[in-house]
C-alpha cells in the first residue's frame, strides 16, 4: 500500500467514524413565525433547533412601528414551549412612509435589530412594501449612521421580468446602486439563489452578507415540476437551475464569513398552497438543521458547519455567539409529514422522509 492509499483509507475510516458532531448553538437569521395558532404550532420547531431567530415582520398588518414589534415579541415569548430560552430578534417592515426617527427609536431601545425591505408586492404580504427604494434615502442614511442592517428580499417586481430572472434584475437595477449610494450601509441579501448574487455578496463583504436556505441547497427548479406540480417546493425566490444550486453548496461550505443560516421557514396552510393560485413559502423549520448538516457532510465540510450555523451571523450583527451546544447525529430519522393547526395542517419540508442526520441533545 503506498502512502496516498494509506491516507485515503485513513480519511475514509475517519469519515465513517464520525457518528455525529457537536457545534455551538446556532441561530436562524430569517424566520417567519406568523401569529396566533400558527405561531404556537411552528415555534417549537425553530426554538428546538436555534437559540435566536430574526423574526420577519410580514404579518397582516405588517410590523411597522416600535410598539407593534414589542407587542409581537411579547406574543412570541408567550408562545415558547415550557423551558425554552429562544430569543426573538425583531425587525421593522419598511414602507414608503417609514420615518428615520421611528427606525432609530426601535434600534436604540433594542426592540428591533434590523429593518426588512420588501419591494412592494414581491412576495407573501409584501403589498405594503417599498415602491421607490431611492425615496427611502433618509432612512438608509440614518441606518448607515447608527449601524443598523437592512435585510433585503432582492427580486424585481416588474411582472414583465421572467420569474427566474427577478433576482438578477434586482441586483443590477436596485441593489448595486443602493450599495454605491450608501457605502457604509450594512446589508443582508436574503435567501440567495444565484451564482451571480453570491459573487456580489463576496465582492462587498464584510458589510454585505448573504443567507442561504436549506431547501435551495437541495432542490433546483426542476424539482418543482418533478412528476407533476409540487406546490410545497414553491417559494420566493423560486429555486433556480442546477448550476446555481451547486454554487450555493460551494459557498456555504467554503468557510467564507459572509454566508450564514437564514432558513426562510415560511409556514402556510396546505389548503393555501394546494390551490389554483398557491402561495409562496416552504415550511422548513422542522428539518432545517438536519438538511444543512447533510449538505455539509455530503460536501466533506462538517468542520465548517459551525462557522456558517453559529458564528458568522452573530459576527455580522455584532452580537455575542451563543453559549451551549447542539449535537447533530448521523442517525436517520424522519419528521412527521405535517403539523396540525386549528383549521388545517402545514406540510413539513422533507416530512416523512428518512433524513440521514437528526438533532440530538441541546445543552445551554
Ligand atoms: C415568505 C412568506 O411566506 O412569508 N415566502 C417565501 O416564499 N419565502 C416570504 C418571503 O420571504 O419571500
Ligand atoms: Zn422570508
């Protein structure tokens, strides 16, 4: 046996020997928890995996004021399962009339940590979003001054733009000009789905970061039509071609500090998705970490999972990393296929499927 073969054999043995990994407790920097019965149904899944979550403000009506964000935070805290220490980090929904003073008030009072920019009409509950990004100049100037990040759903809203090109068009027409106009503004490009957007993030790091969802790492646009129309794989931004998926896998496992978790877990009733005009959003909260760790394992990058899951995001937001650990086990398990809520059920992404990794013990 030559030396190379020996090394390969030893690496293979090592790999086989890994029956799990333990990492610092992770955070989810993009979560839709909704409200009421749906909040109570989905929160335990996110709280069981993540220590903190950036809570999206696209409720009906949207969370546009400090008072509304504080009240929503209280409802989330009250809905936590007994003993949970999950910490919701709130956001402000930007509209054409958002005032810089309100933004700063919520930030200095530590009610919210970031503001969310939805181009008007871009996605679920985005109709109160921003119609003219340049019109928000005073808001962005204030955010730049106080160091508050803006989290961007980066898709063009012109219906004439092909749905698979909306992210690319937004980056060219809106994101790059915004970055040029506000050189100190901290920006998260959320749920990145294209190779080109990954390059934009890297080129502008560290003041720009990108989140990547679990589902965009394992499905491509063909998956949505595999054997028929699969409404539970439909989200925005819609999954792209295979080469983009491969680039996303490469980016998250690269160790680059500008990428971190943002699951975009987005529960909807099955009846709202299995419809003539089904809504966008994948409920991935119950299988998020299992999917991420599987991807890192498949890419031979388990040693880089902790940076992506537990370090890079906190570093970007200037928050301390979590104490405590979570164990991820190479032990196949399946989640239920759906979760019941009062008036229906929410289908779980990869629910019912034997996933080769499962979540083990959480230590505080
Ligand atoms: C999200 C939702 O349902 O709130 N849907 C989605 O497809 N991702 C909104 C969003 O983040 O776009
Ligand atoms: Zn989202």
